[in-house]
C-alpha cells in the first residue's frame, strides 16, 4: 500500500504539488485549488494532533468496515468533510504551498513514533493506517486538480 510515510511516496506528492497552479479548476467539487491546498494542510495538522476535530459516531470506527475504507474503497467524490478542515482561508499561493510541503515532511518525520491521535471518523488508527489514509486522501485531491 502506498503511504506518505514512504520516502518515495513523499517525493511523489511533493512533485505533484509543484505542478499545481492557483487557477486550476477541479474536475469535481466546489473547492478551488488554493482551498484544496489549505484543506490538505489542515488535514495534516489534524493527523499531527495540532488541529482538534470533533469526533463522529459512525460505523466507520469499527472493523472490518474501517479497514475496507482506509485501505481498499475508492474515495467518493463530493463527500462532506469535517468543517474544521475547511475553516482556513487561502492566503498567498506560494506560502500556502510551502506550508503544505513542510507539513508533509513533518508527518513523514513521525514515522516510527507513537502517539498518533484518533481520527475523528475512524477512531484509533495504526501508524500504517494513518500513512495510507493520508496518502490516499492527498492523492484523491491531487487527482481532482489534475496533479
């Protein structure tokens, strides 16, 4: 499984982000490219435990559904996300992209550490699950914007 905790995937994501432009239109959804960059940054802050997101009571918190969604199921398009992950407004494109790149590196640097926070939808996730979920979430949005 592809994981943001893998150095090759980390480089891949950085390279894909570098191909984005602030005026690029998404293939689906209502987010602009700058909003998507901020959304991904906030999701990484959540994964680092720096952005509190209210937990949801859902069947996705329990196996085997949790594992199916994290590792196998395609990410659906146009699904609502936690409002906390949409609150940050874009500022300057270059600054927002640099922030996202730095957050990717910080998340990847956590490889091998304990203390990953609970995910608001999935509850407790292993380091492996966090790495895969983060990569898949980023891949979903980068594909949305053609990167």
